[in-house]
């Protein structure tokens, strides 16, 4: 199907530097970079987390360069003693670090603009790897760097990017990704699509989509990602023929959508909250919430969508039983007899939120997120949901049990609430 004897896309690895990442702090860089690289037709071989140790960084970079055409290092470019990514890269590449007076003047100008004195430690940020090019950082003091290894025909590229997301993302989008495409993927045509599914497990999604996945060839790459009850299915086609790629994309997309069926809720950069918003607007409905254990997570997700004020009226954060009574009007008898974590309480919360906000739909969440508070009958992870709408005189109530720590339970509860709402209004 492809006449290129080596149709595989270039391989890129991601190295995220920071001892805090090994202590449990979430790494947001690798998922973001991997997603954007795959969509551009690159194979993401590995994503690793490294401590703030120049020796470890050097060893990891040497290994990555043996396997890949491109390596992206994230973090460790600050001015303090533990920012040693420059030193680690210099050791791996056997290059000196050279002070650039012009870069230091630019760093001093940025800091001075905010009224900061210029500490001597900031001089460290003005050192470039020998032969490296500085990449401008509009949102921070640390410049990024690019090193090109080898000849122009088969170069290897190393990028050092600052750690803060608001600095890393613009540099990657505007400078790194275009540079990777130009230097490593010249003549490579890339097509991709992403489907978003709900209401099934990751293994079930793979089973449903197996007829598509089994078509995997060197120029085809499929990925299934699961997070908080939502599934993403990504497909990337990379090869020299644009017409073949587009034809293949059309065929695979059509087949995948049929196979996903009722579980499919969006495509591309879609999200569950965007799909809910579209459905509410399409039907001319408005929504009010009553949240307890999620403490506003659901409201925050809905209002991330621009224009959400057209359908989301607001809601109640009624965490305590007292506020459930006084603010929402939940009956004392309901709380005494059934408890705040019950189908009965969730149903009342949804009905009352709908009535008091004069909305078309009322949605509620109440549960036990832990780590304490569970009982034998209602263990940690027990969550009840209420849904009241014009499609039925009866309020629906759902019970679910979620595994994980406190934040995982809360996030999964918010996702499940959105899934049930979308099911009702789509």
C-alpha cells in the first residue's frame, strides 16, 4: 500500500526532569507532548521522569539518542542549584556550556520590567550548550535551547524546554513542533483523528474497535487512553502519499464511528462538557446543579466551555447537612431516615436545584470521597446522583461505587454525572 521501503515515522522521546515528579507530583508535560507529537505523525517511543541529577539526566539523554531521532527535555532550566538540565545535557553531548551576554541582558530586562533585582544566580540561565540555538521564551526568564546533531540529511535533535506549562507550551507549539516537522518529517504526509467514547471500559473499547486496530501497519499508529470513565481512541496515518493517507483516514474513521455506536460522543479536541453543552443548546434546555462531595468540580468543568452561561444557570455547593436543609430545602426527615448519601437525598437535591433555579434540568451529586467516612453499607467511593428533567415526572437516581483516592473518586463522580446527563438529553 505504501511504496516507501521505510515508511515509519521519526521517533521522539520525552524526558521530564524534576525530583518532585518521582515523589508523586503529577506530570502534565508528557501526556500533552505525546498527544501533540502523535497527531503530527511522530512515534513517541518513551516518556521518562528523572531526578534533578546531572548524571541521571546525562545517562538518560545518551540512551534516548541511541533509540530516537529527537529528544525533548522538560524542566530544570531555572536559576537555582537544583536546575541541572543544562549540565546534564552538556555531559551527555560532551559540549561546553558557554555564557551568552546578550541572553543575560534579555533575562535582566525581563526581571527588571517586573521590578525585581537581578540575583547573581540568574546568570546560570544565560549559559548555552556549545553550538546550541536559543529559543525565545516570551513568558519566562529561561530561554529554551536546540541542539542539532549530525548532518542535515539524518539529523538528531535535542530540545531543552522550561518546566512551567505556560512557558513550555507556546515554545513547543510555535518553535519546536514546526522545527521537528521541517527537519525530521520532510515529505511525510500525516492524517489523524481522535474519537471520544463513554459508557464502557478500556478493554471493551479495544474489543469494539478491534477490526480497525488489526489493520495496524508500519505507517499506522493507534492508541487507546482511559481517564475517569472516558475513552480516547487516536489514529495517526503517516506516509509519503497524501492522497492515500486521506483515503485511509476517511475509511477508518467511518468504520470506527460505526463500531463505537452509541458510546461515541465527540471527536478531535472535544470534551464531555462540550458535548453536554451542545446537547443542552440543541434542545433549548438549561441546567442547575447541587453538589456535595465533588464540591464544585462539576460546575468548574461545565464553565470551562466558552458560552456556557447560555445553558448553565448555576447551582448549590451544599457540603454539610445543615446547608442541604437550609440552602436547598432537603427535608430533615430524608436526612434522618436515609442519610445525606442516599438515592432519596440525591433525588431531592436535583429536584430542588431545578425548582429553585427555575432550570429545565437539575443534576446532583452526593457521596463519600474518603479517606474516612465510609461504613459497611456505604463504603468510601459510594456516590449517588440525581437527575430531574422535563422528559419524566419522576426523578432518576443512580448509585455508583468508584475506586481510588479522594481526588480520583471526585473526578470520576463528576465524569459519570456528565455521562448520565448526556445520555438523557442527547
